C-alpha cells in the first residue's frame, strides 16, 4: 500500500522534510515513488509547498496520507 508521508532530510537540529508518496513498508530513507512537496519548519514562518494536483492524483489512486500531511495540506488549502 502506498502512503503519503514526510521523509526527513537535513542535518542534526536542522530538519527539512520532503512530502513523498512511498510504499508503507519502506523506511523514510528509502527511494520514494514521487516527490509531492516540501516542508521546512526551521524558517521564521514555516515553508510548506505541496503540488496539490499530484497529491490529489495519489489520493484517487488509493494512497493514504499521514495525519501530519493531512494537516499540512489543510494549511495550504486555507492559505490559498
């Protein structure tokens, strides 16, 4: 089953996340199927960029978003 979740990047104490579609059984360090966006919580105002077209495509195909990704998508939709 595919899930949409965060994959951590960045260095120690400087997290940076990619929002990815990935197989549920794989670790966050594994190769993802598709990159959907980024989340950078370290900026003054956290940066959230999500390609909603790609996100919706994966949702229609049956991918399950994590709770964190759901809340980030909700923030992006309310900002626009």
